[in-house]
């Protein structure tokens, strides 16, 4: 009997704790997981795949997904950060931020248990530190 492992392309980038990453990341396909790092004015574009941030500080910038879900755990948002997802769900939990703006055309917006359906949800969205979650076709959920 022969066991084979599925072929996986995996790139691991290690950043010193006192440094931040900046610039652009573009993925044509595949998942992106970022953990325990600071991201300064970074633009992330994913054509097909999941994007997950864990214990990440976001200082300006954006994440754009064409197809796939965005998940954020233990995020800190400094300044304005936008997740624009063309076809997928945006879910964030345990986020340190002053305000939110949630918008969907064909899904639900839920903020801390308050479900407004397709109606945009705003909470202190004129503050200095705001997370924007936008998806024409998917759900936005903040817990």
C-alpha cells in the first residue's frame, strides 16, 4: 500500500516582531494566511482563494478578493482599512477598532448580533480607525 501526499505549494515568510510588511501581495489562486504581523498600507489582491488574518495590526490599506472568504481574528485596525470581496463572506471576530461600515447587495450584514439583512450597517464610521467590509454577493459578520 502506498500513501501519497497531495502536492502543495507553500511559502512561509518570517518577519521580525518589530518590523511591518508593506507593499502589494497578489495571488492568482490559493489561500493566504497571515498571522502575528503588522501590515502598513498594504494592498492584498486575491483572485481565487481564502484570506485569513490572525493577530494582525492593519494600518491603512485594503484586501480585495474576487472569489473566496475573508476571515479576521484578533485584528487591530489603525486608520481606514477596507475588505472588498466580490463573491464571498467577510467575517471578523475580536477586533480592536473604533467603527465599522458593512455593505452587501445580496447577503446579510450582522454587527454584534444585530442582523440588518441587506441594509448597510454603520457604527461610528466617521471615527479615525474604521474597518469597511464590502461584498456585493455574500455576508458581512462582526462578532
